[in-house]
């Protein structure tokens, strides 16, 4: 039967949790900075190569397109 962890193990576990809480916050900040700094056009070009040139003449979008997508879903639902 498993009992409570020994006090030294409990302290070690608490330190481990605190470390990952701090690291989690820092890692989230790094992830956010990386996402915000991505050049979307460049990323699409890298992913799709020459096929992306078809879209290269279009101006950058000012929205995500989510509103338009939801409008299409509403039409399909009817």
C-alpha cells in the first residue's frame, strides 16, 4: 500500500512543480514572440514553394477570415 511521500521527496516534488510553472510561463512567452514574428507570406512560400506564387499577387488580408467562414457555416446550416 502506497503512503504519503517522504518529506524530502515531497520537497523535491514541490520544487519540480514550481520549476515547471516558471518554465511554462517563460516557454509560453517565447512561443508567443515567435508566432507574432512569423512572416506569413514567407512561411507559405516555404511550405508550398512555387504553388504559393499563385497567391503572391493578392494583397495581405486584414482579417483572419473567421467571420466569413462563420457566415458560410450559417448558410450551410439552413
